[in-house]
C-alpha cells in the first residue's frame, strides 16, 4: 500500500473543501483559527507513520479528549461507570439538555458533553487532580511531554460555557455528580483545551488499534475487552447526531471534536487523526470527514 501517495491524493482532493464550514466560534478563542488548515497523520501498529499538511501543528482537541478520559475512568472504575452513564447514541447535539430530565440525569453515553462530565467526576472521585492526571496520561500516550493545556481556550470556554454549567448542575440535582460541579467543569474545560497535533493524537490513539496495548512497551493499558467497548462506543456515539453518516461514509470508529479534529482507528492496523477546523452543521470537521472517507475508499481498509 502506497500510503504517502494516498495521503497526497487526499490532500489534493480536499483542497476545494478547505475554507468551507464554520469554526467553532461559540468558544471565542477558537474563532480565530484559520479555516484553510488541514493535517492528517496515520500511525500503523507496525511502527510506521505517515503524515501530510499541517499534521505537526497543535490544535484544540476538544471532545477528542473524551476518548482519553473514558479510558482513564475505565481503568479506575471498570464496569461500575455504567451505573451512571448509558451506552446508546443520543441522536441529539453534543450539548443537548433535552433527554436528561426524562432519563433521570443519566447521560445517554460518555461522548456527549454531559457524559464526559460524569466521566470527569468519576476520575475526580478516584484521584485528587483530574486535570494533571489526564495531561500526564496523554503526554505518555503520545510520547510528547510538550503537550499542554491551552489556558486561553480553557478560560474562553469557562467564560462562555453556560450550557455545560447547566448540564453539570442539572445532573448534580439528580445525584449523578458527586464532586463540586465547579471543580468538575474546570477539569472538563482543561481536558477540552489540550493542544495536540495530528501526529500526537494518532500516536496517542494507537493503543485502541493495538488491543489496548502500548506499542513501545507492550504494556496492557486496558484489557482487550475494554478496548473493544471503547471502539464500539466510538462507532455508535463518537460523532453525535452525525454518527450514522460517518459510519456509512468512513466505516471506522471515530471521535470528533469541535476544534476540527477526528481520531479514528482500524483495529489491528492503524490509528489516524485528521484536522481541519471548518465544521459541518453537526459540529464535525467537514474536510476531515471527507478525508477519512477517501482514506478508507482508497486503501480499501475499513471495519466493514
Ligand atoms: N468543549 C466543547 C464543549 O463543551 C466540546 C464539544 C465538542 O468538541 N463537541 O462544548
């Protein structure tokens, strides 16, 4: 398989899409990100890696962080987390409040905002510092100690994240948040503000393609079974109310963020991260989705 050539073809194909879509300007600090940016990195389980475009430029991973926080919560609390969070697609936008009242404060899944708030709450109950723990974890996974929180992005979200504040307080009223909502929100906003490049994120997500094991040390980070659970949730819940369209077009489990990143994995083969900040109406990267669709089409590799 000529991966460099395939990435080059994709780069040419997506050019007309760069500049389309809308940056996530509801977080003011993300409003200035140039629309035409595009990067893509593939990390193979045999150690090879390929990239193109702005693949080494850090971007705001936003909800891609929900993958890493869920992994940590599974390590810490195992199956007990499913007493507090569901495992079904929501069919609603990532920041929706509507289902929560009917469903007694139990979020539909760990990848919508309110689900990730419960995940963060679980991490906080087990460890005192959910912020630093997640930063250390992601630096270790990506083998890059330079990964950091973008404090300006975290502050910008804290100043304008009224919906997330509402979600946190709402589940607190149902008893599904055990810590102080302000502390949980602060950790959540920081996790979302993590600045990582496509190369970092592809490396960080590789354990999911590698049966839960780290490539370098062969350490079993989570069990094979837990890695299966996370990928199943990515496939069914990773792209909010556009998850069916993404599965149809791309055919890989993925997790998106409003920074314009999407991390996807092919079990036993590779992890791939694409970044382009122009979002479609569901809040997922427009050119990024197209690039991943081309990637599975041109390689002929997808889970289906
Ligand atoms: N930090 C963003 C928010 O809470 C994350 C949403 C996303 O990336 N889909 O709104």
